[in-house]
C-alpha cells in the first residue's frame, strides 16, 4: 500500500532505520498481544479460553503475515531490539501463562514430568511468580507449564 510520500520522508518521524523497525515491532507485538489477552479473558473454562487464544493468535498471524514474520520469523541482520520491546513481546506469553495458572489438569491428563524437566519447569515457574505484577500466591504449577508448552507447540 503506498504511503503517499517518498521513503526518505519517514526520517522526519523516525531518526533511524532501527527506530522505525522498533516502532513496527512494538506495534506488531501489541496488536497480537491485544488479540491474545482478549481471547484469554473471555468466558468459558481455561481449556476453552486456551483454544480461543490459540485460534485468535493464529487468525491474527494469517491476517498479518508480514508483521508475524517480523516478530516471530528470522532475525533482522544487525538489529538488536531495545528494552522497549520487552513489555510488548511479553503480552502473548503472559496471557497464556495466566490461562495455565487457571488450569487444573488432573495427573492422568498427560505424561508425568520427571528428571531435568521437573527442575527446569520449577525454575521457570519461580521466575514467573517473581515477575512484576504477580500477586502473592499467583503461581503456575510446573507441570502446567510443561503441558502448556506441549499444547502450544502442537496447536
């Protein structure tokens, strides 16, 4: 889609190519994050909201393939994302982790986790519990994290 201006005019609004790229990345992360949060916050069981969030994220990706590729595809050579991208990039994972916090899988719902994976999942759960904005007791169980990762990769 034409912008109605020459490409050099963009530098009136962005001091560098990296600043423009950062703005595009932040915009894309916020857009997909909003879709994920809206679907995750809907009604229904944690499983229904999980499926709704996954479908919403996939729908956004299909409707915005270039933005999706920008944030989840191959890295842009020479570009290093600044700290300002961390918050927007966290929106989708935090929405999904919120659903995992609500999930109460029964032991028979999946394979038992053991070995190194148990310790790694416990470490990640502790890190999530220690993030800003987490209320006391606001934790996700390690087995829910593992099952969530499996479900996300198979969705």
